[in-house]
C-alpha cells in the first residue's frame, strides 16, 4: 500500500511511497513522475517529520537511484 504526501510547492504536487519496494515517486502538477529507489522507511519518515519537506525531498532525490 502506497503512502501519498501532498506538498505545498509550485512544481511538485505530491510524493507517493511504497514501503515494500522502498520506492518514492515524485509527481509534478503537470503529471510527470519520477521514481527514486533505495529510499528506506527511515528516510521516508524523516521526510514526513521534516519542517521543510521540499528541502528534505531534494536531499533524498540527490542520494537515490533513479
């Protein structure tokens, strides 16, 4: 079951996370999506708890496998 997190951002609409696959999908308002693998549950929950979710997301994306 995927977890969907809406973001208050001009370009990014939401992220979706599948804990079984450890995959984060970033979806833009234009409907484009990008998969990032090797995102473990701890990293995702850091994103959920972050005050600045966009900065944390950018850090996760920079260190993941596309």
